[in-house]
C-alpha cells in the first residue's frame, strides 16, 4: 500500500526543526536567558536532592517533575526536553488539521516551531513551551469527546504556568456548554493534588495560595503601556501567525455559517483556542499596565498561546480554502508563504547559535575571579541565579551557594564567615534582593575582588549603571582621593581640553553650535593600587533650539578597538551623573566629550568635572 508523502511531511518537518534546535544548543556558547531559564534548569536539576523544589510554584511543579530527568544531563538537555514538547504539539494537532484539508497540517510545525520567541524559549528550556503543549493536549482531547481526560489534563495547567487563569475557565465553560456536568469538578484535580502533597510536606492546607509567587498586587518591575504590550505581540508570535490569526478571526463568522460539517469544531476551537489566546494577551497587558501580579512586561509570556493560536488559525483558513474552486493551489500558496515568512521571521532575531552577549562575557569574567578566589568550603552569596550555575554549585545547598536577600533581620542569610564570597549586580541587587552597592562598599569587612562593566553602558533600576561586582569577606580599608579637573571655562587643571565654542555674554557660560563642543582627551587611567576611578560631572545646560538628543559620553579605546562606550543624555537644567572606570580596564585611551548630533546649540554654566580615585588596602 502506498502512503502519501504529504501524510508524513508534517512529522518530518517537526523532527527536522526539533533536531535543529538541539544541534544549535549543543554548539552554542551562550545562553539567551541567564536568569529565568537557568533558574528553571537549576530547580529541575537539584529537585531530587531538595524535594521541596518539586512544590516550588515559581519553578512550575509540572515542569520540574517532567524536566528533572533531562536536567541531570546538563543544560543542553533542557533544549531536548522542550524540542520533544514542540514535536508533541505537531502530533497532537495533526488529526484535527487533516480534517481541515488544504495542507494546513504541513504549515503547523513551521508556523509554531519557527515563531521567533517560541524558538528562543525552546532553546532556553523555558516553561511557556510546556504550557502551550498541555493546553493543546486538553483541546485535542475535548475535540475527540474524551471529556474526562481533557478535564484532567487541563487541570494540570495551573502547575505549568499562571496563564491557566484564562485557559482553565474556558475548559470548564465548554464542559458546561456540552452539559458534561460530572467532568467539571475534574478541572480542579491538579490544584487538589498539589494541595494534598503540599499539606503533607509542609502542613499548610493553603499552600497553593500562600506559595503563589504572583499573588502580590504590586511588584518591583513598574508598569507600562497597555497597548504597547499588545502591539509588541509579533515579537513573540511572529507576523506570520499574527496575520493568520487575525484573518481567521475575521472570516470565522462566515465559515461558521457556511461550513455545516465543521461547525462543531469551529465553535470548539474558537472557545478553547481563540478566546484563550486573546484572553492571555489581555490579562498580561492589563497586569503590565497596572503593575500587578509580578508582571515585568515580557512579551515572551505570549508564547504560551502559539500552539492554540496556530491550531485555530490554520483550521479556520484550511476549511475556508477547501470551499474555494482552486483549493489545492490556494492551500499550497498559503503553506509556502507561511513557511517562508516564518523562517525569515525567526532569522530576524538572530542565528540559532547563541554566542555570549556583552552581559554574559562580563558574567563569565567575574565568575572566573570568584572561582580563583574560592577555596573548598567557601560559601557564595549572589544576587543573580546564573552565578552558582556558572560555578558548578548547588544553588539550593546553603553550604555552597545562596541568594543574598538583604542584610537586615536575616542573620542566617548574611555572609558572616571569613572568605564568604558575594556577587552583586545592579539589576536585581538593589531591587529584588534589597542590597545596595553602598552597603558593601562602605563595609570594611569586605574586600573588592573585581568590577566589570559591559562594552556598551546601559542603565537599569533607578537609572543606575549596569555593573557587576565581586566581594569577599576579608577585612580591607578603602579610601578616596579627589581631583577637581574642571569647573568654569578655561580652568581644567593641566588636562588637554578642547572647546569648540564661542564666548557667551556672561563670562561664567560657554556656548556652542558644534557637534563636539567639549572634549577631554587622554584622561588619566586608574592604575594600581587604585581599584576604580569615579568620574562625576555636574553642569547647568540650556538648549535654545531643543537639543533633546545631546549626550555626555565616556569612551575607551585601544587602538581601533572599542573597549567601552557609555553615555548620559543631557536634559534642560541641572545635570549630575557619574561614570565608573575599573582598574581591570586600565589599558587604552580614555576620552570624555559632549556629543550634539548635527551641531545643535547648547549653553553651559557651572560645569564641574571631578575624579574620585578609590584605593583599597587589605588589613
């Protein structure tokens, strides 16, 4: 018996793409998500050693349970796990999409597995992939009238991702619509099972609610525009899927009326796939807009809906094409365009192979410093989950590594033993962990091991520059020498300063309409025993013609190589900011200058530039 190639082509495409994901991870040196992705891996890897991690709701209990066998083989095995989940989504969707005709089954693995951020999250071992496949499983079981199994599978989605708050009510509503009243309580099996296990383990009968990491109304991430979250959806889903989904929503009322044979499936997919897709987007947009429920405005959460949105869109369009005179030609055209645009969209985010970015490069450098200083038995305290991963430590063994959650009232969590190591970074250090840099720098019980900054400077929480620090609990003394390098026009203490300016009427001002009005060339470099220089700049500025993109820049080079480029945008009125220059980056040429693109007018008054030279001596 001859088997049509088209019947097996979707599985072949899914297998090829999944294999490509795995290959790309094996040859990659970098990790796109050094925070959440690594932490999910660490929880899954060490859950057998620390069983309480199986109940960790941030880690997602179902993900931890299913991924833990893979995690024992290293981080790359998480990509294997997610690739199998992505492949399973194709297996689940095939029976439904074959009923749609027009080759939509072939388009499904391409549209899903090459959606831009879906690709990223498969590679990074993230939990969104599991939720998408579990939700799709429940929908397919409902479509096959296996209501009891569908309800049980849907009940497990709360253990996968918080998006269950939209999907699970949709499933319960469908069961009520179908008058399957006995199956409705089965939607609570997952939470009930978690509550029983959690009660046995912790004695807390409300563990599901008390352990919810998203239960707090306010969060530390701030908030953003409601529609900004929605309009950025193509970054997660890809323009191919967005266009197909919107087209399917538009034609759904028409095809529902005309396609009597497929009407039941049209209603089911609208209720259990299309509406949850829209609901997840609205729920996350609302949380980000209001700054509630732990929302950080990350569009990657929309990846949870990729399989559902793809199933609804392709089934609806497939049934519509099947009613056209040239159905086969139209189907081939849609599949071809979907395939090409999905591939191009996924490539637009960069190659599958991920080399270390600027953040990972300096993370690796600071970890190398800590590994060199660390002796067996020394504990590591960190404000970032990547550090124990990079150092090969059990992040949940308190004798190896632990998160640094503040210093006040947490004596068990304070680095109090001699030789304890501390990693601090300006992203989560002062926010999530509640530890400000000054707390460590002002404490003579700690020695600075090193400081690293990215090649291109950026700011994080509270406008603070992104920095990485390594400390060790060894007594030391730090003291500061201050140089006043400049204040008024023409008084800059023997340094070579170029003014491309015109004299103003007021002698305390300088004015310019040039692109580089002020430049300090060949600035002095921090040399041992200095551990870093802190350049402070103050000035009062006026922009007669606007000047909203004028910046003050610190630039370091070594020949033609750019070592560092850091800028601060100047604003009308008083400006005050700092640049830190570590000793580890002491080689090269250092320049500070004002950059006014195109030669914009600027008037400056009371300019003051100082350099604090910070020394350290161990006791």
